[in-house]
């Protein structure tokens, strides 16, 4: 009758392992040349890590007129093993996670759809930390709408909110990090924001002029205070924001497309980011990024297309990070030339 049903199920069994032999060689810069520091190689990691994982899911969608109800659940089981050859210590840990979720979709009109959802999030620890670090778990909410017009127009607006019971951070090759590749509990964190996008394609004779713009705002807040061995976090206070999360991101793309050619120009803005957990004026930040890219393609025959692409055409050099070892800029100006067919492209 008026009801429609869509039931799906799946399972996946996966085994993964890594045998690591990682050492440090120290170097100094002298007269613009790399010179050994004379201390020789020191071992950092001599270990074996492995995981056997079984994942399964059930998903059901029930359509009732303009409404669609879509509950589902995913289950994870993992058996993790870790052997440290330096200390001759071996551990094995098993963990399980049950992750429910669901969504509601409403087709208000043929072209306007509203949606909302709530899902459980989960990230497992590394095998070497499975017995000491808690699971990264969260509850993620989203609500929004999507409108498509008959003449290739699109408008989307989505609000999101993620409540992390326990966020985890990983200490990688970062200055001041004394426990490489360790994962640490980071406590209760809220992440929230809004995503928006608009697109429209104008037509002038045989030419099509597509325009697309997007904007994302992301906020975050630690809800617990603690001291972390991860230098990206350090001493965290309630209200601090996450590092390396830009508050504002925006892009604008415009193009001209004809029967045998196409040209696109894209501008991208990424806001300055905190480099450690902080709030207010406290803490260092990266530079804001203003980047300009362009691409052009020309079809010279039925099966052959020439194309060119340029990135960071204004040759900007903002600092995007001071980790792991000092400041570094964004990607330099780059150019690509290539030839492609309808089936594949080679550059």
C-alpha cells in the first residue's frame, strides 16, 4: 500500500597487523648542510601490533507518504594484540561497541527535503593502549534541509552537534612529545556548527556558467579540565577550544563550460587555527589562508582532452602549522598539465 520498506544487513571480518622497527638518527644543520649529531641511532619502537575485527550492521527504512523513518544499529568486536620487543611485554585486549542511530526525512515538496538524525560515534584505541585508554565515544546530532530547483539550483543548510563522552588525542612526532604514538584520554568535549552550500548554473546561449559557494562554522569546547602529556593539549581548562579546528571556512567556485572547453576558478578561505587547546587571546595560532586555484580543459578530438590546473596561484605562504618541528607554510604554487581520454586521465 502506502508503505515502503528497505531492509539491509552486512558484516565484515578484517585482520590487520604491523611490525615496526623505528629508530631515531639525530642531525644538526651547519652551514646549510645536514650533519650527524654523533649520538648514533636510538631505537624508539620495536613492536608488533595486530587486530582482528568483526563489524556488522542492520538498517531499516520505512516510508510513509512523505515521511521516511530510518533506524539502524552497528556492532563492533575487536581483539587487539601488542608485543613490545624492547621490554618483552605482550598484551591482548578484546572490546565491543554497540552503536545505534536513526534519521527522519520529510519530503515537504518534490524539491524540498528536511532531515534530522542522531547517531552514536565510536573510535577504538590503538592496540598498545587498549587496556589503559578509554574508547572515544560520542553522540552526534544533525538537522537540516536541502532544496533543488528544476534549473540546476541547489541550496543546503545543516546544523550539527557532537557530544564526546571521551575524546582521545594521539601524540605523534611533535616537539615536546615524550611518548610517541601514545593515545591519551581528553575528556568531555563539545563540537558544534553549521554547514551551508548554494549552487546555480546560469546559461548564456550555448555556454553554461556554474557558480557554487559554501561556508562552514565550527566551534568546540572542552567541558573538563586536565593536564595532558600531549603538547597540543597541555593544561586544559574548561571552555578551551580544540587545536587545529578553523572556526570559519568558505569557498567560491565559478566556471564557464562550452561544448569543447571548460574553465573553473576557485577561491578558498581557511580561518586561523589554535595550535594548542586555549581560549580567548591565549595560545599561538596559525595564519589565515587565502588560496586561489584554477583549472582548464579543452577537448581536441572525440576521445582526447587536454587539461591544466594551477594551485595557490597567488603564491601565498601562510603558516599552517608549527608542529612537529617548527613553522611550515601551505603548499607552494603548483601546476599540472595532462592529457586524458573518456576512460582515464594521465598527468
